[in-house]
């Protein structure tokens, strides 16, 4: 199964590691350090400000969709 995370990008549900809200990233030193690593490959899908961070097994995406929206999409896969 796949999850749409914004801007015509789909990820495989089994590759999903975490969905983090933008506010949570800003308040955690560990999360900021993780996302600023040099070896992390990332894609900014937001044309403006991103709302959430989607972490997969091999990539990091900055998504224009809210983490609550993405959470609802993952729940539809589980049911």
C-alpha cells in the first residue's frame, strides 16, 4: 500500500518510519540534529513552509500536509 504525502509523491507504507509535526521538530534538539545530518537525503515537497516531516527507511520528506492529515491516511491502511 502507498501513502500520498504531497506534491504527487507516494511512499510505501512499509517504508514509513515516522511522521513528525513541524512544531515538535522545532522543540526537540535531538530531532533538529537528526534532520541536519549531512548524510541525510531529503526532499522539500512544500512550495512554501512545510507542516510535517515524513521519515522513511531511506529518505526524509518535508511535507506541505499536516501530520494529522497524514496520520488519518495511514489509519485507512490499517483498517
